[in-house]
């Protein structure tokens, strides 16, 4: 058992001071119930703690990296990052399912792949990491395994880039933003739109989407990158 957890620590380049709390993070209540009298604790309390730590660290990241984003937008984006499907994806990327200690019944009914269980384990791991290593190490871990997914646009559907771009331009009194659909591609049932965004008639970016609104959002995202780089 310990060999698997040693490999995890090697993979994430973090050495726990207390191996017991790491193992507890992956211990399901069904495993504890089948090993009564043995020194195992389930991960439910760590899950509670990890949930709060995730909220705080993700909030800090969004506040620091998206200075033009409103409170409402940050709240929506944070909710998308810490929701169950996202946590499941993070756990799967790290192969956490292979490490979970399950009771035989839970194992036989596919518990190792159950989304709610995987999401809980990711939160439990974050709680254990916080207790053992502190908030800075949690933030560093998330900076490697979670936050790049945000910057890569995996949650872009909840970010209003058009509003951000408008605020950015208005703040510096740079002029007027306008959009134009410059191309429509594909059959009617699988349409693809190409939008171009302009600042005072100067092209700043092009975006592609399944709808005109989506294409404009992607164009605005590109424009923000251009403006922030100049």
C-alpha cells in the first residue's frame, strides 16, 4: 500500500511529513467499516476542510490573475472550477482512483470510478496537503495541476470576455469596440462562425464558435491578450 503512496509523492514532487494523513485522504468510510479495530480513519473530515481550502486558494488565484473581473464573474468562474465534474477531472488526471481504499462492496459496485467519490477524494487530498504542508504548498500544487486549465480556457464558457474587454478599453479611454461576423462555415446543423473584434477600426483578434455570441467571446479573449501584451 505504502509503495503506491510513495509513487504519488514522487509524481507530485511533494513529500508528506505525515504519511498517515495522506493515506487517510484516500480512505473511504466503507474501508474503515470493514477493518474495524484497525487504525484507519475515513476521509470525510478532510473532505470538509479541503472544500474550504479550495474555495480560498481558487479565490486568491482569480483575484490575483484577473484584476478586471467583477465579483460576480469571479464567483461564477470559481463555482465552475470547484464543481463536482471539474474535481473529478482533476482527480482522474492524477489517477487518484487507483489509490482509493475501498470496502469490497463499494469496489464491486464500481465505487472507484464513481464521480462523487472521486471529487470527495480530491477535496480530501487538498485538506490533507494543507494540514501537512501549509497553504503555500497547496497553492503551488494547484498552480501546476489546476490553474493552467483555467488559463488554457477550459472554463472560458463562464467568463464574460466581452465585458472584460469593454471595461479594459473604457478604463484607459482607448476608444470604441465593435464586432463583425466575417465568415460562416459548415452545414446548417453544424454551423461555425468566425468573429473579428475591432478597436477604432483596428483588428485586435479573431474568434471561432458554434454561435455568434461564442465566436465574439473568443475574439474578445484574443483581444484582451493582445492589449495586455502591449
